[in-house]
């Protein structure tokens, strides 16, 4: 059950996760963790991926979050199933960092949901992660 | 196109792995992630719960859980090679540790998959043993059932996952040409219904594949293009028809936990309920959250089943998860009390059907415990012993249960007789005993005990236990 993992393109051109990696100055170790987690999403069925790694759907949304503890911060990239094409594909929608039970940026979930909606109406606004 | 993207990913990883910080963390994540995923994959392939694997390994369930869901951090979890080795053996495999180049991670990029993590058990190891012959379709089955078996047996026997085929069948594609009244789940269940021990193997392999689909959270996003409701209905009813809790219990429970705050159609809830009855996860979770409320309150806040479904749930738990006759008997007692206000004796036939489902009721010990617990039942449901001594000294003792009546009569100067009037019959099967002279209750009770003890009918076990309990209490009173 191999799935594709996509990345949302803000405005149809800017890779949302790549931009976030730069903005947050994500270290090579942190990116290594993220890349491996994404690869697990790509090649394994969800039942085999540790529930500590992927949580969701978050209450009241169609969003999931990756939970990556890296040295002194908690990365929480948000993603969804689909939302276009085969239901088992995933799309990374928004980068986020959890600080004291709260996400940064504060509106990360809203942004991710908006990106998901946008993608439904503009299916070309994504590229393979 | 797809090959291009694989090559691009490999190239990107090759570049990234040149950075020492990146590659060391990536290698650590790969080590942890691959071990935990493979333990889960093999446990699922074997149909073992975490508790069962822990038992095989000689450790506790939380230890297995911590290997499958390692604490996330920058360091390796505290796994000992000894523990991993024992887990490997518990799964019928060997642990292999090797030192590799970082570059080999590029080759592993798409190689570690759900399929590639699986391993055959030693008995099915093709290098050690010849592959057993593939089972034949049931020659006595109707033609369309054989047609389905010819599709499913090679698919399951080959033991490649090929989940897409199952997804197609669950949506009704590729099935025998049938009318709308034939649901896909019926064909899937017929497809694995072959004579002999092969059926168990086929059912387990089907259950493993269903578990993968359930783990993909089909309730959130169905992995199909057609109707999600039809798909879920067929998925859940297929699970309900299998009774493979080791494979299906946990993923079904996760679905239940997720959907119990939503409002899917009643038909889907009924299908999920059927699947949960047959495939229970853990000793206490469904019991406390589903079966007990159904029995105590006659309803459940989300599922539509009532007392009878709750009783079925407790009965299947007794059979598949934890032998717990006390809980089954408790359920009967509560049902008898609940039904007292909604029909009472009118519901006796229905109540008796519940009683006859108790496994092992033909064994004295089970019957004895039933009789003991029946002291707390509503009066209309209890097995009854009535005795009567007339002024002339004649004795009459009567025991009724399950519509069957056992009776002992003894008139002064005459011979004692025992008689049986079976449920639904007016005929009386009378036997004259050798007892004569002045009637004595203890002798007549013994006579009735002998008569019930010689009977094969299941009611006889209960009546025997009831009479024995009565005799013991009479002696105690005396």
C-alpha cells in the first residue's frame, strides 16, 4: 500500500514545508527525523507506524500531526489524507512547532485546514515531498 | 513518472546523507522505526496480541508496547539485545544485527515496506520445508462459491498482501455475477469456507489483510472511490463473520473509539457492533464500555444493541478472550431482572435460548454454577423445585427448567415413580423404581437424581444440579 506524500504549494509555487524548514532554522538532525517519518508514511500502512509518531485526526478536523521530538523542541508538521486522488495519499499542509501544548504559529491548524480546502479546489497546488 | 520521483528522492537523500549530523540521526531513526514496525508487522502476521507475544517472550505487555511504540527522542530506546532476540524467537524468526554503510540507507529508501517486513513462520519457511499443497475449493459447494474460492485461495495461499484486490472485492468488483441481494462480504466469507484445517489458515490470512485496511482508518477516509457506507458495511460484516480477535480486535476497537462521537448511519453502527462482538480487544475495554451498559440499562449510548447483544458480547469474551463464566451468569441474572417488567414469563423461551448458549452446560460443574447463580434471578426465570407431602404421607417432588419437567411421586404402599415431560411435548416418560414402603423424601430425591443423571439432554444436567443443590440444602436444614 505505497502512498505518495505531497507538500502543499502556497500560492501555487512556494513549498510550505521547505519554507518552514528555513524560517524555523530546522537543524539537519531535525530534518533527518522528519524525512524518515515521511518515508515511513510513504512505505508502511498506518497500522505499523507508531501512534506516538502520527496522531489524528485532530478533533473536529481532517488533520493529522507528525510528532517529532528533537533535542529541545517538538516539531508538529500538520498533514491530511488525500485530499485529492487516492484516499491513502497524504499531503503536508503546514509546519508547526509545539511549545507548552500550543502550536506555533498559533493558527497552524486553521492555516492547515485552509490549505487543505485550497488544495481541493486547486489540485495542482502540491508537489511530491 | 513514478520512477523519476523515486530517483529524485534517492538523489536528495544521497546529498543529505553527506552531512554527518543528518546521517547519524537518520540512521538512528531508521533503526528504531524499522525494528518497531517489523515487530508489529510480524505480530500482526502471526495474529498475536501484545499480551500473547509477551507471554511467549517471558516479559510483560508494556515491554512489547514500548518496542512497538518507542519513546520519541534523540537517543536510542533502552532495548537490550537479549530482549530483541527473545522477541525474534517469540515471533518464529531470528534476530540479525549487522553493521552497514550510511549509503545503504539510500537503497533502503523504498525497500522497507509493509510487505517486505513480513516473514513466514518456521513451518512455512520455503527454504527449510516444502510448501504445503494449496487447498482445493470445496467440491460440494455451489458453483459460484467455488468460483469465489478459486479466486481467493491462490491469493491467500501465495501470501502476498495485494490489498488492492481485497479493496476491489469489498466494493463488489470481481465477484461472481450476482444480484443486488448478495453482499460482497457474503462472497468473501464463502470464499474462505473450505473443508478441513485449511479454512483456519485462510481465515487468518484474510483477517491479516482486513486488519491492514482497518488500520488505515477507513472510517475517516475510505480508500475507495465508490460508496464509503457500502464499503464500510462490507468491511465490518466480513470481520463479524470471521471471529479473529487477535488480528481484528485492536484495529476495530480503535475505529470504535474514533467514531463513537460521530453519527454514522445505524446500519454501519450495526455492522461495527457485529464485528466488535466477534473480535474483542482486551479483557475489560468492550466489557465495561459496551456489553455491561447494554445489559444494565438495556441500551448503549452509541451502538443500537440491547441486552441480547450485550450477552452475546460477554459470551464471546468468555470464549475468546478470558474464560469468565461468572460474568456470563451475572448477565443472565441481570437480564432476568430487566425482563421481569417487560414480559417476564412470556419471555421464558427467549431467555432459555440465552441459557443454552452457555458453553459446557452439559458438564456438571457448569450446570452447578448456573443453578447456584439462578438464586439471584427473577422468579419467573429460575429453575424451580416444588415438593409436596400429603396428609396420607405421599410425596411429590417436581423440578421444572427450560420447559422440561422432572417429577418424582411416591404413594404409601406403592412404588416410587419418576417421570419426564419434555419441553414442547405432552407425553410423559414414566419409570417405576424399586422403592416401596413408607415414602421418604431423601430417597425420592436420590431417585430423581439418578434419573436426571442418566439422561443425555442438556436440561437434565441443570435439573440434576438443581436437585443436588436442593438435596444439599435440605440436608443442611435438617
